[in-house]
């Protein structure tokens, strides 16, 4: 086969350090496009982004020759630096150390995008801790709850 063809679709979730509520609507309005720019610069495609004050969900297409860990290290480092430079009052801002990533079937794209779009309403009835544990279980990700949160 002369080329590489792929459809690597990912749902990535990560939170602010200690789940602090730093991502106000005003911050999100500028942060989300910035995160998309980082993904594009790394040769990925951000299809959707959303979240609430203490965490972010990304739905993206990633390239087959790139490590997700490299992408996430870059996304978090560059965006953290940008937040510090752009919002001086958020000098303590930081992202949690890890992240969760789930593969997405193209047939489930609408469901994932709808889920991300409804984060505000979703978190009126479920907190982030419960949400993440439920996602880990639903995707069959082995984990020990005591190591999931800092």
C-alpha cells in the first residue's frame, strides 16, 4: 500500500490542578480556541471542545505517527504558559499531571460531540469525579480510584 490512511478519533479529558475552578466563561472563550491552535500546530484536528470551570473535554483527530502523550504534554505546557501570560491574575493556574483518553468510533461522533456540548447541564447533576470514573468504567479502562485524582 503506497500511503497511510487512518481515522484516529480521540476523546481527551483533563482537569485543572487540584480541580480548581480557573476556567471561567471569560477564560474559556479565549482558552478553547488557543487549545485548538495547539492541536492544529501539532498536525491534529480539533473537532469539538467543552468543559466547565475545572476540566476540559477535547474531541479530536490525531495522526498515526504521533504519540498522544507528546500531544498532551505540548497542549498542557503551551496553554499553561499562555494562561499565565494572558491572565496575570491566574499565576497559580496549572493542569493536573495526567489525562484520560478514549478512542471514539466514527459512528459515535454525534454522541461524543453532544456530550461535550452539554457539559454545563451535565455537571448540574454529576460532579467531575463521578463523571471521570464512569467514563473509565464505560471504556473498560483498568484503574484504581485512589490514583485517579490528585
